[in-house]
């Protein structure tokens, strides 16, 4: 169970919810005060009006909505965005318009989805040499051709 709190200016917005029974993400809605025009090639920080209390050992991943990407070229600039377990501020979504037309954002529009994912706690250990692998230091494109 994830606790969700609305900021004071958002009592009219619907809480995050899954669009279907087996959906992975909870839809996040735009908490803009007035309609916002997102021009092609531009980006904007869109408030969602909510804060969440994610348990330790988990993170919230803010991901694009596939329909917005396909129909309008709207994505999330830092996809996926991360909401850490100790963050209690309002979630914001950095939308970018990769399309060729102006995109209007209205209050209550579904703009992204929040997926809660387990994150194992890891430590980094500095060593003098890493173990060998078949790939080695091969970089981009080194694992094969298309």
C-alpha cells in the first residue's frame, strides 16, 4: 500500500489509478491551474498535485504514456523519472513535445504513469581490476548486428 497525499490546491483531481485491472502503472494527472501550450521541441515541468510515501526498498518510476507518444509525440525528458523512497515533495513530470504540432495540457489530463519497482540496496566496492567477460570493453554495437 502506497500512501498518497494531494497538495492543497488539488481537491478536484482524481487520485492516481490503474486504467485496467492488470495495468502496471498508476495514471498521473496534470495539476495545472490553466491550460498550458507545449510547443514542438519545447519542454515543461507539469505538476501532478500529489506526494507519495514509497516504502524503503522501492522507487517510483515516472514513465511516458504510450498513447501520447504515438499520437502526439509527447514524452518524458528524463524517462523514466525516479521518485526516491525518502522524497515527500510533489511529483512533477518533465514533458517534451517531440511532435510537430502544439500540444495542449489541461487540468486533469493523464500525462504519465507511476510504476512502483523494487530496488535492491547495493554497495559499490572499488577494485583494481574487474573480472573478465566475453564482451569485455566492447561498447555500443559490440554485442552483434541488427
